[in-house]
């Protein structure tokens, strides 16, 4: 036969014959369809798959109908079908999964050359012991089904077919006899005349041997052949094609019909998938986390080496039971077991405790992400597992460190509040809390240094912890405050505990090679079980009680009661009204002259704040100042007084009511002494008032100095450098320290009125005043006596060498309008009977 003769030489040496008969010219088109022969037969199995659509087995009938060799199992069943048949396939699998035993479906099988054939199928369920072993078998006995190609095509069939397909016809030697217009368009050529004259001109050099062997086999009558090749497109790039070759049933021609299907996108997608899989495998192997893929039925499909290391096993999939129980895969797979309503479920994250084979428990963090197949079918779960044991231990250590005081190692404020809150929630009886505040602890820091102060705090904490009753918690609550949480303890028992603690603290502490004595003020607050009171409220009551203990003289216990609460409420209302008064500028200042004792001449004035509270009358100066300090309003009050006093002093000087060199004294709170901005503000105010800094005296109490720090001492030095004078007010009434005179830039000492009042009747008081004067003279510090009310007191002071004083003997504090006229600022001494005119 002609085919056999041509098959002996399947090379591509010469162009196609120009006189090739019986075929349309290049570019001709015929839109008729290719008729198909019938082939009756008994039912035959096409393929079987599981309920997820994964192919388990393939029958010979599938290859006969598709005209392609059967692929291996494990592929999606949808890849065998035209996309239009996927809904019918999924519907059949869904029915099988819901309990149907059989059914039917019309499916379109993909055939060689890229076209499909419709086949009527029947399906039947083969139930297994578990859902993952159940399979669905698809069978057909469709009389309309036929093979993709017979061993050969008649010329008329080929003409009809080639007119609409991407195809070529070659002779047995590989010369191009015909090319369809569709093929030219497919590869970007304008017309078929632009195609090479021989097939070899289209083929990739590496694919020529494959094409040669295929054409030879077809020409020798060994039936159709399929090949995957690369053809050159008009742009010069290579396109992947699936080529099906069948002989032309014409002895005269002896040609071969080659149907071409462009599969470039499919090949590139597979290559991309392989690259992605390789990249994933590489990343998975390098990952510090364990990675595995689990099927919807819980079967381990993939795991990296790190997973085995984390679990301490040679192969995780071999320990399926341990995986399920330890990693809680039931929870992960359960993410996919719920019906999907709305968006797909996102990743699930959780932690589990894993009993490692080395005997130590590990904390593992598991991230489970659902994997979906075609049509939204559940394909399993991706698990990423990390060992967070070290992280959790570090967090616990950090948490412990965060809840412990670094100096005393006692629970800190946060832990105290947590413990108190827990006690209040679970108490069967009363709960009490004690706040223990050390009295004048700053004196230890100032006199012995901060290292000694830290040593003392640690010793106090240890002694308190050893002395409290069982089920009590001692914690450091503030800089020099300790808290004691007493569970199942009422106020009476808590008061007794507080007294015991004062007794324990009375014993001296060995600190820095010396014995140090401390005292403490204790506030107690309690509440019965079920009262609903929170930890913050109970602590606030204890703080109110400890402040009351301090104000009552320190070194004692005070229990919160209703009267104390009402006093606090009253102070809160007073503070609110004071803030309003500062905002609305309804306070006022009065001025008391400071005079030369010998002559009575005015040398300066002290500004004293006055406030008449609406609806309540005048507020005592001591109450006003203490409320301002307790509520944080003291800095605002200081700024208001400074601005008003310096402005008034400028007016008094301009009116001639005071000598040109007279000073104005203003009280400065402890909070302002700690505020560096006060220096710049004072410089601005003195510039506005055209007042020299040397004529401004800043009066600071010993109580404020007890709180002084290195920063506040530096601030006082800066004030002195700018010319301001610093006076230590109420000297002798507190815990006076000679270190103040040594370390701080003090300009003057103001002897408290309590000493001045007792000089005439008590020789020891007079001796104290004399010693203060001698001390001031020794360190070159001025002295001012306060509260002078009689001529006898003035005479004694003059005899001791006190140069200046103030008091009702000369004038009370008067409004600026009175001071402007000179009234009250220049009253001379007129009587010697112990009183002064106008008192």
C-alpha cells in the first residue's frame, strides 16, 4: 500500500506537492460537523471516584471513547470532562454522599483534539466501612458514543473536519499538503500561505524525533497516535500542543491528518504548579514550624521533617492517633465539617499541651486552614504547628516580674489589686485592706542616701510579711507605702493586725551599719461579703484613712468610717469650688507688712491668699492650702498668687506705698518646687512687672523640703542664680534638718509664731529662739519672726538681734487697696502694755 511505501522514509526533506488532489485550498472553510459512527455495546465502567471527586480507578472504555490514553488515578474526575459537565458530576457526588444508591447523568468526555463527546452514564455507589472508602462508579452503554478516531478517515470526512479545526495534512514523508485557516489563526499567522512549507519548519528541534516516530506509525497502519509537541508561532515563541495523528484513507494520497490542540496554558499552569509545589516543599523543609496536610477524613497526606522533630517521632503520619489527640485535629477537621453559610471559614488558631516523648510537656500553637477543591468541596486542612513552650515560659517569667516589686520582691500594686479583687469576689465573710505609710521616709534618703533607703524598705517589707496573719498578702503599694490584703477578716481584727504591725515596726532596723527607727501611719478599710464593693473603692477608703492618720499626728491607726467619708466628700466639693474660683478669678490677696524690729519701717510684704466660698463664707487659709495640695490644685494656686502678687507689688511701688527696695514674699507649694517650668514662669512674671528678682522671696515649708529630691534642689539653686531669695517658713515646727542649711540655697529662716508666743513666759522657748538666731548668724542667713503681737515680744526679739518681723503688733494682712494708701502698713509702736492700736 501507498501508506507502507511512504512510511519507509518519514523525514521532512521537501515542500508539499502543488498538485495535491481532493483537498480544499489553504484558507477554505466549511462549517459542517464531523459525522460520527455508532457503536453499540454492553454497559462498561468509565471511572470510579470517592465522594470528594478524586479518581480511584479508570476503565478501558474511557480511553476508547476519549481517544486518549488513560491517566493514572488520584486526579480530579472533573479533569476528564468538559467544564459544562462539572455541575452534573458534583450533583451526582452530592446525591451519593446524601445516601442515594444510584442515579444517571449526561456527561461530556474530553476527546483528543480538544473537542468533547456527550455520553449518557449511570452511576452506582459502592459503600465502604467509612466515608473515605466509599466510591461512586460511572458506567455507560451509550449507542451514540464512538471512539475519537477510526484507524483512518475518508477524504470527505477529513475535508469537513479540517475546515473547522486547527489541523494539517502531510504525506508520509512529512511534507505539508494542507493547513486549516484555524491553525494559521491559532498561531498568529495572517494566512496559511505564511506557514512553513514543511512540518519540520514548525516543530521544535527537540520534538522532531517524536513527530517522525508518530507519523511513521500512522503511515504504517498502526492506528492513531497522540503526542505533546512544541510548535513555533508567528511571533517566534513556542506553543505547546497536543497533536492527534490519523491516516487519510486514500491509497493515492497516503497522507496523515494531524489535529492540533493548543495546550500552552495548561502546560504552563502545570509547570507553575510544579514550581509552586517545589517552592512550597523547599520552604516547608526550611521552616522552623511543623507543616502537614490532613484530609477531610483526618488522614495525614503530607508532613515536613520539622513536624517529626516537634512531635519527637520518626514519622508523624505513622502516629495518627497521637496526632489526633495531641494536636486536637478533631477541632481542625471540624472546621470543615460545619455547613458553609456565607463566606468560607477562615483559619482557626489554638494552642494545645503536647506530652513529648522525652517526658516534658510542650506548648504547641496550631493554625488550621481549610483547603477547598472544585465547587467548594472540602479537600482537607493545612496545619502549621509551632513550639511556643519557650515563649510561654518567658511570658510567664515576665508576668511574674511585672507583678513583683524589684526592690522588696513583694507583690506590686497590680498584683495587690488583683488579689484584693479576687478576695472580694470569693470571700465568705468580710475582707479588709491595710495601707501602711512610713512616716517621713524621705528623711532617711536625704540624710543617709538612697541606698540606705532601699535597704530600709526591703527590711520593712520582710518584717511586715513575717508578721501578718495567715492568708494575708503583703505588697509594696507605693514609694514608701505597703498594702496588706486580709481575707476573711473584718475591720476589728484588721485594726488589731494594724496595731501589731506598728509594734513590729517600732523595733530599730539595722541599716548601713546603724540603727534606724521608723514609724508608720496605717489606714484600715473593710467590707462584708456580698457588699458589691470593688477593689478600687476599698483601697480608696483605706487611703482616706491613712491620710487621716497622718493629719492626726502620724504613728497611729485610723479606720475608715462614715464621718471620715463625709469629710472626704466635703473636701471633694471644696476642691471643685476652688477650681471654679481659680477659673473665674474670684480669689483675693491680702498683704501683711514685714518691718524692721528696731524702727517699725516696712521692708517688705507677704502675700496671703483669701477665699470666701459662695454660700459657705470664708475658708480658713490652712484648709484652702491643704485641699489644694491634696487635690493637685496647688500648682494652679501658686501661679495665680505669683501673677497677682507681682502685679500688685509693682502697683504698690509705683504708688509709693512701699519703699523702692521692699520685697514681696509668696508661698510656694511642694509640687511647684518639683516643677522645672516654675523658673521660666517666674522670670516672665518679674519681667512683666518690671520687678527685680532680688525683691521676690519664695517661702517654702519644711514639709515641702521633706519631699525634696535632687531635681528640686537643683531648681532652688537655679532660682538663687537668677537672684530670687528662698525663705524656710515655719522653721522649728517640723523635723528640721541642718542638712537643709548646708545643702540648699536658703536665704532666710522664718521663726514660727508658736515660739514667738512663748518667749515671754518660757525661758526654754526663749533659748530655742536664741539658738535659731545664732545658727542663722553662723551660716549667714537672715531671720524673720512671725506672729509678733506684743511690744514685749518685739523687745525680746530686738534684744536677741532679730532684725525683721511681722505680726498684728504692726498690722494685720490688708487688701491691696488699703495697702495702697499706706493704712495698716506703717502703724508705729504706741503702747507698751502688751497690745497695739487697732488690734
